[in-house]
C-alpha cells in the first residue's frame, strides 16, 4: 500500500524530494564489519539474551532481550553482523510459522472477525498515513520513511521489507526497534495489570 501510494504520487508529479535528500548526506553510515566472527558473536549473544529473557517469565522479554543484545554489540562495539541471505530465510521461516497457526476451524470462524478486522485495518491505515505525513512535515522524513516509521509492523518486519521498498534509511529501523522494545517489554505488563485489577 505504501509503495503503491508513493508511485501514484510520483506519477502525478509529486516527487518525494525529502526522501531523496534524507537518504543522501544525512544518511547514517552503516557498519562495514562483515566477518564470520561478528556473525558468530551476534548469534550467540542474541540467543543467550533471548534465553535469559525467556527465563524471566516476563511476556515479550525473549524478543526484546535479543534486540537489546544485538543493539549493544552494534552501537557500542560495531561488532554485529548478519548476512543479507538471512533476510530471505527469516521471511520463509516467519511465513511458514504463521501458516502453521491457521486451522480449518479458525478459517471457518473468520466470518465473525470481519468487523474487528475492518476496524483494525482502517485504524492502522489512517494512522499510518496521517502520522507519516506529520512526521514528514515536522521532521523532514521522506514520504515513504514517514509512513514506514508509523507502520504497525514490527522492527523485524521492517528490517525484512525496507530494502524491498527501496528505502535506505536506518532511522526507520531505529524507530521501529525502540517501539518494539517498548511494546514488547511494557505493554504486556500493562495488560497483566489491567487483568489483575479487573479480575479477568
């Protein structure tokens, strides 16, 4: 949807000039650390952190802890690396996992979920376009960058599709990572507190 909207605006003469500018001199410099040692350390550190997060029993800490471990390696030591081939592998594994969650009975019950699905899709879409435009105007992001930052997809999803959309701006990943950590670490605790308070 984002790619279609961007192409439509571009063909109508509204080029994404801010996006072009933002991916130029202001683009953050990516690490050039690409070695099997960095790959090994990244996998081991993220796995260990994820297992520690799972051991805490706190909902969402497995995912959040792995992200934090990789971030520490990347930002503090510039020693985090995963090859691009891993992106396709993650897409295949994620798609396969989601596919295994669907059942015949679940598909049969889709009828009663039509209204909630419409509400969620419309709400997310409006927020994506409105917030993306606001970020583009106030913060100078390009059209696609603003919408991707406001997209309801997670950090891992954005990392998988950002290059497919022709966006070369690490700010999108940074914003999504921060959002993912906050959502995965804080929101489950809020839900648990509400359920405990209401007795549900």
